[in-house]
């Protein structure tokens, strides 16, 4: 048979394979409206479709192509859009994932990458902590009154892998068993409240609002304060605790502190203290009465003006002070510590350790070692959170 005899049959098959695209405005399954024809060739048509959405004012459902409610005229929120591919159904009737059949055609959904915002690459964390009784107290057998919380959650799902973490150090005040009780009560209460209200699945997946996060931190710290006061009254003792914490949600950090435990940020070879000490010497420094170096040896350097367990002074500082969290990026390092570290190890020494440590565990070990080598006058606790790409 000659090629000329084949030509009519080939043309007939090509015509049969051709598929006229649907017109803009067509609605499929009474839910998806075609808003654009992206391509039409070789028997395959590709559309952008918008999902029907409910009017927030009157509750009436509207087609995806509308910008205002057809019933009350209220402006509609932006619709979810998808890419929809149309082709003839295969002879065996096999159905592709995310597809439906209509007559003899198969429609397959895909994510609309042009319309949906691109997700930022997920950050990963290298986290370590270390708590030591300190050389002076450890040799006497005194208890470690610090409490440390390290909680890291990762949730993998279709839209990414958000990083959620809560890191905190509480330094107990009161001596003997009282300080231990106060610091542990602080950590336990804050962890429970933040876990249930901020790091719960709904919040972690949808992205918790900044103001809600800040309010949740204040509520958690206030509850810890109330519990310590109640314990003090019930046992007729005086006790309290400092607190510094960092709450990480995706690539943002929210910092809170009460007392003189600290959180630092090491970025671009520079160490910055994010928190402000609630102490007498900090006020002297702010007034220019003494220098940072003089504060380290001041006889009243341990006088704290705010702590949990004090009805008049528990209100925390939240950093940053505005509604936005601190935007983190790869290479950043957060350091949380009690005064047992920063009184023994200077900021320059802390920065030098972070600059040369290969991982968070090594940085913690070296910082505690330096604090003990300088005298280790108090309990020493530190958390190092390295942000990785």
C-alpha cells in the first residue's frame, strides 16, 4: 500500500484526536470555573480553574470567576486556583490520581504554581543544651536550681515541613529546694500552655498569627507566676524564678524573658543580646552610672527587679517589641543562658566559641567549660540553637 493511500486515514485520525477547548466561564462539577485557557494542542487542553467560594457576608456560594458576591455585592476573597488538564479517556478506563471522568474525557488537577505563593525553603535546626551545677556549688553538693526546656517539633505535610520549637531556661530563686521547685514549675507550666495553644497542629500548620503568639506567651508566663505564688503561700516560703525563652515557628522567633537570664543572637560574626536584664545593675548601666565591665563585679549584680513569683513584677518583655517575630536565616545562632554563664564568660568569648564550634553540642560544652574555668560561681545552663538551610 502506498503512502498516498495512508494519508487520508492519518488525517482522519488527527481530526478525531483534536479536542476543542472549553470556553472561559464553563463550570465543571458545579464547583470549578474555567478562568483561562492555558494551552490547547495535540488533543490535550490545559485550563486554569477557580474554585467556588462562599461569601463571608451572606454565606452564598459564588462561581470562582466572580470578584463580588452575586447576591449581596460584597467583595469576595481570592479564590483557590488549580491547573486542569483535559484529554480523552484511555480505552482501559484507568483513572489518574486527582482526576475525574466526564463523558469520554478525563480531567486531571495539578497545583497552580503561577498563582500560589512559593514556599520558602524549610530551615533546619541543630540544637543542644547543657546544665551544670557549677564548680563552686557542685563541689559542695548543692542542687542545681536551673531548669532547661528543649522542645522541637517537625511536621511534614503537603505544603512543607514547618519548624516549631520551644526553648527555655529558668533559674530558680530561693535556695535549697525552693529554687528547684520554682524553676521546674515555670518550665512545666510554660511548656504545657505553649504546646496546647501555639504548637498545636492547627496553629502549626496554618501559621499562627503574631499577636496570638505573643498573647499566648504572656498568658503562659502569667500562669506560671500564679502557680509559684500559690505554692509560696501554701508552704510559707519565698521562691521565684527567672525565665528566658525562644519560641520558633517556621523561620520566625519570639523571645520572652523575666529576670536576668538572657537570649543572644549570633549573626554575621556579631553577638547581640536580644533581652534586657531586669536587674539593679542594668538600670545603673542604662543611666550611665556604671559600665558593662563594672557591672560584672558590682556587689549588687545579683539583685533582680523582676521575677516569676513576684505579684508586682512578673510581666515579661517580648522581643521584638512590635508584632513581627525575629526573622531567622541560615547561619543564625540563638544562645539562651542563665547568669551563671554570662557572668563568667564575656560576650566576646561567647562569640568566639560560636564562631569556631562545629556544632551546637560542642558549643555548649565549651561554654560551660569556660564558665567553670572562670570560677563557676553559680549553676550554669545554656541552650544553643543553630539555624541550618
